[in-house]
C-alpha cells in the first residue's frame, strides 16, 4: 500500500502549519477566556450545520467555525472586542454566491482571519496501511 505525498504521520501542509502558528498570536495578553460551543443548524436541512467555538477574553474574541458543508473546513477569526458575534445567513451561505453568508460582526473588529479546507480525509486504518472495517469515516 503506497502513501500519497504529504500524508505521513508527521507531515503538515504549509497552510496548516501557518494556521497553527498564527492562532496563538490572538491569545497574547489574555490569561483566561470564556469558551462556549454552539451548533448552528440549517432549519430547512438539519444535516447541514456549523460548530461555532467562541473564546472571549478581556479585550478580544476568537471564533472557530467548523463546517460540514462540502469538504470539512475550519475558519479562525480573531477580533479586538469581547462583543463580536457570528452571523449566519443560510440562504446566502448555500447559494452559488455565498459572499456574506458567514460574517463576524462588527467587521472592523477583525484583526486576523484564516481558513483551512480538508480536501482529502482518510480513515485512520488507511493511513496505517490497514484494512478498515465498517462504513464510518472521519
């Protein structure tokens, strides 16, 4: 069983490495954060959802948004206010022109944003060269 380039156990893509290195910059000066998790479902199709992880500090907020729409994806947004919020417009988000479908408000508070799309997801056994049992994948 051959492995594809970049799928070794320790291989990190440049984008993922950049995201992981940049994320802690949003934590500078903050000792504690109030963390909350919220599943935001499309009321018309409950299989379409977002996971919003919000970490509020004294002077800033980190928003992590995980998506199950299309390929798995994560968005990281750091703001300079503890009052920033996530706005979801499902009609726009699911349209052919999704601009404005997912917004962190107020927009002028955004200090950093980055996204990562997982274009290929494999089962753990496939990575190890083992045969996987069952239909589930992650």
